[in-house]
C-alpha cells in the first residue's frame, strides 16, 4: 500500500509540473479507458482546486488596496484627496439610496401580501 501511495504522489507531482493541460489530458484518458477513473480525476481536480486561476480577481483587488503615495505636488495631492473623499461620500449616499429603495419595495410587497390575506377566498362552485 505504501508503494501505491508513493506512486500516486509521484504521479500527482509529475502532472503538477506539466500544468493544467496534463491534468485535463489525464482526465480525458481516464474517461476513455474507464469512465469512473475520469470521473474520479474530475472530482479530484475540482476538490484540490488544481484548475484554480492564481490571478483571478487579483488585478482589481490590487488596485483597490494599492497605496497611492504622495506625488510631491501638493496641489495635485490635495485635489486627489478631495476627489476621493467626495467619491466615497457619493458611494455612501448611493448605498443608502439603494437601501431605501429595497425597504420601500419590501414594504410594498408585504402590504400587498397582507391585503391579499384580508380578502375572502373566492368560493368554488
């Protein structure tokens, strides 16, 4: 059993060294040979996140968390700070507006539900 575990580990490392295409090829070959092997490989690839893209969403996250230091030009730095402050205030106001819209929609739906419950059910017949 120990040699089987070692062989599986070496195979995994070998496929990892060759990248996603090797994993996909192994899965396709597994499906061709015996479909449960291909299915097992597919589940393993998904479970182990072998196909995960390392850079997915990284650019946007880096941009949001990036520290835009001072440029040395005090007029530009002041303008940038004021613009960022104003944009943050607008974002907060817009978020508040959306919350009010959702609350109004929820209230209207609830009022409609309560109105429909207070009406007597139509008689069949």
